[in-house]
């Protein structure tokens, strides 16, 4: 048995996580009551981001032994990912009290603080982590979670120069492709042409243990090169964006039919459960959901609203998306308790971040899928829906190094399909009989960037925010999204009506219109 566990641990070290999962599941099925085997299986599930199942198993172990550091620390990590912040803090504090010199706990505490916008605390925890391992130059792990969290905490605190020095230190000690992309984003003028070209040449010939790993690493270098050349050689930049996205497309698994089914079931389930409203008509008071296509300007709107002293922003939370996930399925039976529980669960999670502020922002763009259900669960919540020129959205998505969080961004065809799906579900929520419209403020990105103050004050009025908008301090806002390096710049119209990737534009709109026709036939 011990030999089998060691084999699984070796597979993890070799990054053969799929095989490790298969072997640990076999062992778990043989010995479902063995503490050590449950622990190994739960750990592998955590590595594969099967957080719900992993948390259930670790909770079982915690009932047996409340003094197991690994169980406490892993539960803390999982609950950060699941956005159960109070539980995460409790388990991580217990882990820390058992082993106060363990670096891993401080990394998880840093992640918790970063995710809940407590940037100073995040920085301090990351600093303790690096002190305990002997300094930033001792970080040799392949996983970039800790260094990127550390760098983001520095950026959030306005310490861009220090972040630039630290990322170069990480890269000098052990080169990492995704950290290099971060480095180019911080200051695209810093690398040299020869450095970029040498990396492109090296990674075009490099083969990793798996095709996925090869493509992921090469794509990060291609995107770095594309960003570097954006203002030096537009055609070369576009070439690298195309090549980088080709690599990512071999990793991403976007299934248009699944998205169509999702929308179909959302519509069906909503229409069948309209009478189920929250027992508390005031639930959700002060909650603001900013929705729209990714890269449509949601972060810009967030920065404008969060500039008000009565507002706390949480960035992009996945909680509501996860809590509403059952509404995407067929044969769903919904009851009043479920509607009430979703609202209560969501509010209990965000109270950890809200800090007694009157208003609270959740800026996950994809919550446009859930507008109707959020309205049922949180009837006092309001929505800001932003739309942008679809080709500008497509270009902006295509130019981001997305792999998992936006699984359709690597092909203009996929983006076109999802743009049409977005318009379909939004038009569904706009039906007068649903009475959601009065709670939704629609914004055009182009109007916003050309009339910042006027549109901002209209938003403030709709939300009931005190005082007038002032953009003087908006540049202090930090966002852990793809916009993190752009949002602090002055608002301007440079991002309107872009001319790029022109050879893909007409085909994009053909695909978009075909998908629109598909939905029209479904009416």
C-alpha cells in the first residue's frame, strides 16, 4: 500500500496528474476507509481542481483528526478557491497555529487576502512566505501562483517598480514562460529584440513531456512577442497573435453545442419558476452586478463605481455563477428554499469582503447568463450591462493569453458564436413580462469613453450613490483581470473602432450572423 502511495506521489512530481488521479481512485476504491489513501486521493482531486469532492473528503478526515496540518491547510486552500472565505480563514489559522513556520500556509493566506482585496495583508503574508523559504531567489517551483499573487499585491499597492524588479529576479533564477508574459505586460519596452527573438527560436523547437505543456509554454512566448511588437511592427505582432492562439486552440475545449444547450435550459427553467421569488423582498440591497462580454469594458465600469467611498468591489467572483449552475440543466426542480438559500449563501460569502460598505460590486462578466435568477434570489440587486462594438470585443479577447477562464477566445469563429449567444440571452432577460429591465442600466462602451463624467454620474444616480463622480483618483484602482495593466490609464477613445486582423473581420460577422439566424429560428 505504501509503495502504491509513493508511486502516486512520484506521478505528481512528474506532473502526470491524470495518471495520478487514475491510480489514486483505484486505490481509494480498494481501501475507501483508509485515512492515508483518502488523504492522497483528496489531494490529487484538489490538484485537478475538483474542489467540491476534494473538500468533502478532507472534511471527513478533519472529523477524524483535527490536528492534521495537511488537511487543515488544504481545506483552507480549497475554500479560498470556492470563495467560502470565512471557512478558509478558520482552517488556515488552525493550520498556522499548528505549524507557524510552514511557508505554504502563508501563501494560502496571501491568496485569501488578495482575492478579498486586502492587498496590504496579502503582501505581508507573501513576504513572510518568501522569508521562510530564504528569499525570492529561492523560489524554484513550476507553479506561478505564489509569485504572481505576490506581484499582484505589489501592483495593487502601487509598487510597480518593485514588481518589475521582483519578476526579473524570479526569471533570472528560474525562467518561466507565463512569468515572462507578466514581465512584458509590466513594461513591454524592457526586453530587447534579441531576447524576444531568441526565445521564439528556442520554444519553436522545444518539446515538453506533453503536447499540452509544449503548446502552453510556446503560446506564452508567442503572446509575449505579439505584445512586445504591437507598437513596433503591427503585422509581425498579428502574426504572433495568430500563432499563439493556434497553440492555445489545441488546449482549449470549447463546445458550441454545450453553450446552446445551456441557454436553452436557462430560458426553460426561468420561465417555469418565475413565481419563486425571494422570501425577503429587500434581499440584495446595495449589490451591484456588472455584466457584459469579457473585454467589453466591465473593469472600466467597475473602476468608476468603486471610486465612490461607499462602495467595496470584489472583482470577479465565481460564487454566483457556481450557485446558479443547476439552472443550466434539464429536468430541474426548483423550490422556494433553494432560491432563499442561494441568496443567503451568496451574502454570507461576500460579507467577508464587504466591510460594512453600503454598496458591493461583483464584476464577473459572465453573470449575464444569470441575470434573471439573480433577480429571483436577490430582488434588490441592480445590474450594469455594458456593450461594446463586437469586432473590438473580438480583437481584445483574441489578444489575451486566455487558456481556461475564457475557453473560446483562441478562434474568431468561437468568439463570434459567443457574441451571438450573449445577445440572445440578454434579449431574453429584456422581455417586459419579466420586469427585470428597471433594475438594469445599459451602457455603451463607446459613449462611456467619450463622455466619461456624464455617463459616470448617470450610473451613480441609477445606483443611488452619494456625491458626484470624480475621475481624479480612479487611476488608483487595481483589478486582477486581463485589464490589470491598462485600467489605471486615463480613459480615452483609443480602444474604439480598432483596425486589426482585417483578414478575419468579414468572416467573423458571417459566423456571428449565422448564429443569430440559428436563434431566430428557435423562437
